[in-house]
């Protein structure tokens, strides 16, 4: 029989060896490991709660489907793909706080997000400092890519393309001569409204009013009284669907049955749910095309519904394509690094070098700013209270 002292030393040694073995099999200085496979995490950053949660969840699920479908490919290379879904709440401060946590996790090699330009812009400063690539499936503000950050890219069009496209349609197709502009004071809403306003004036329209509202408001009678007093023949709104749906509904209640127009922030099924029949005679420009128009897009919509029990939203497929471009860049970086885990810098270079990726809803080719040279603007009209709206045209750059 062993003495108590010898037994104690033996148990201590056994525990120490077990602890060291566990550390070796589960983690190292370069990131996590799961069994024999090193973990690669893809983060989504989008609002999963609050007024923009419908589109935020669509971004998460679109990226998740891409990751789920490519797990076997990465497993063959010796890596386990994982999704880390972050709720940025559509709030710049929360987005930045999340970003600081994300960059500290060395197993994270890329971000799909954000939805809101006002969140994307400050959060991307954190990613840039830490060489972490991000691809937005939805942010359209010009400042997002105009800062020249090497880690920032997007697959959708810019507001200086979307705003003028909407103005051209409003003036030339709808015959608008007197326009009242409302915007939600965010980087996205004000930027889009300004781009629309400038282009509409250049086309000869008169901007009879320009007012701001606050995100989260629910009573727009004050601004709508101003609209009614100016007697415009079109209302333009730069903002998101939560406020836009209420705004158009209250406008109709005041007898303002003129055309109502907005940007891609209104491209959501929840916009129709909020507005109801008031959505009729509403027009939107969107950076998101009709996903089901192609065979690949229809297949994606079916797979999405089968996986999550939900129909696609405007940015579902764009998040899927963003994640797919990111994964293609990571895979290339792995192969260029002798099938070993690449650095974040290597992934950033591989992603920015993307030139002719064929996605399910858009082709992707990044310029030196990170903008997609294949991005388009789509015009939709609501003839009935049903989503999606009817596609009425598309414009290439």
C-alpha cells in the first residue's frame, strides 16, 4: 500500500498531466481547437433585437446557411467552421463594443455585417486596427468605403448611386415636381436623402421641405402637418422600415395619397405589416434584387425555408453571398499557406482580391475601396399590400 504522501504526489502529477493534455487538444496561442480540427469562426454583426431585427436576423441566417453548407469542405482541410452571431442592436456603441470583443478572439477570421451604415462605420475602425476583414451585405453609406480601409468591403451599391437612381425615377417616371424629403438623422437615412435631394434638384424638381425624425418615434403628425401645408406631389423618406411603415400609414390617414418613396431600408416584409393597405402607391429603390428571379436564387430560397422555416428577406441572399465570398477568401488563404491556418492579413488580401465571384444573387468584384463593381439598383412598386413588391426595373453602374 502507498503512503498518503506518495499517493498525494501521484494524484497531483496525474491531474497536472491531464490538464496539460486538455490544453493541448482544445486551444493554443493561435486560436481554438475542437478535437483534431482547428476552429475558424465567422462573426455576423446585425440587429437581432429592436426595430430592425427582421433584416438583422435575415443577415444572420443567410450567413449561417453558407457556413453550414461549407462545413464539410473546411473539415477536409482540417478546420471546423463556427458561426458567432452578435446582436449589435442597430446601435453604434453596441456595435463597437461587440467589435472589441470579436477582434480579441483570434479564431475569428472575418465578419459579415453590419446592416446599418451608422454601425458599420465606427465598428469597422476596430476591425481595421486588428486586421480583421468585414463584408457588409447591406451598408450603403458612401463613407463606409470612402475612408480607404483595407479590411472593409461590401457587395451592395452605394447611396450616391441609389439616391440619384430614385430621383431619376421619381422625376421622370412618376412626374414629381414638388418633393418633400424626410430623413431619420442616421448616417444611412440622411446620406441617402441628401443624395436623392441633390439629384432631384439637378433634374428640375423643387424640394419644398426637408425635415428629420428620430428613430424610435411613433407619432409623425408634426412633420406630416408640414408636408400637408407644402402640397407636394411626392414624399421621399430616407430611413428604415419601422419608422417608414408608420410614416406612410399616418400620411394616408391625413389624406396624403400621393406617391411615397424610400430606399432599401424599406425593403422588408415588416414594412408591409406595419403599413398595411397604406403601402399601396409606395415605391422603393433597393440594392437588393429579386432573389427568386434566377434558378440559383430560387434554390437558395428553398434551402433557406427548409433550414429555418422562414421566407427570405431582402438581404438574406446578400448575407449568403457575403459569407460565401469571405469563405472563398479564407479557403484560398489556407491553401496558399500550405493548408495551415492563415493570418488575418492573408485573409484580408485574399478577400479584397475577389474579382469575379458568382453568387446566388450578385456577382462580386471589389475595387480598390472595397465597393462591388457589379452592384445594381432595383426599383420596386407596391400595387398591393404584399411583400415582395413588384420589380419595375433595374439600373447598372
